[in-house]
C-alpha cells in the first residue's frame, strides 16, 4: 500500500503494516553495524535509518 505509514494523530504505525517486517528493517542495520562491524551509530545515522525505514514502509 502506497501512502502514509504513520497514523498522524497518534504517531503510531498504521494497523495494516507488517510490524515484524518493520522491525527487521530497523534492527538489521543496527545489528550489522554494531555487532558485526563494531561501529557506533550517531544521531544523524539513526535519523537516516528512520527515514529509510519510513520510506520502505510507505512503499509496501
């Protein structure tokens, strides 16, 4: 479904979003960077990750 991924009044994910998939999109990059590569995330990195997650969810 193309469109908004968040309910605007509560800032929550829409009920039709696959929450397990959304968590996979979020934790995959975190795991890869922190556990596998031993690198840290900056605030800017996290903002880019959340932006990419939002774009991915919107495309579903």
